[in-house]
C-alpha cells in the first residue's frame, strides 16, 4: 500500500463542509489517496484516532479520509462528491475519535445532502 496526501480532495471536502454548514473544521481531518489496496468494493474509508491515543500523544482529535484510487478515481464528479459527503458524515460532532455508523450515514441522507450541496 502507498498513501499520498490528497490536497485536491481536502479542498473539495472543505467546499462540501462550507456549503452544507457541517460541524467539521479543516484542521479536524486530512485526506489521503491510497494505491495498491486489495480491498473489494471499498471506495473510501474514514479513520479516527482513539481517545487513549489522543491523550497519550497529546494531540487533538483528528480524522483521515482515505480514498482508494482503484475505485474512487473511476467515479464521475457527482459520485466522487457523494463519497466525500458520505465519509464526512461519519465524523461525529464531538470529534472524539469514534464514528457515526451506517444507521446514520445512509444513502438517502447522502442524497439529501448532495441535493443541498448542488443548490447552494
């Protein structure tokens, strides 16, 4: 596996956050693109750092949005935006290192937010 910081995806995510008035700040997350994953069907993942690691390392909560190049790069812009919205939705308001699960991050809610995004 190889990982590279994806500044373009972070800029797009910041645009999504601003247009949807989401609770996330640019310093709360980073975006990376990965190459060489053998994961089947996965387009992107949200990684968080546990509270115990945050405490031990003396850092604030941080999330990493990973986009798997093999699948993500083949999507059109609309679908890429939806994937970014989906991954951002996993980040909870308390930024505690945990995640919002798929009972909250649903296809219907992603679609609703995408419609708001394109209309703003």
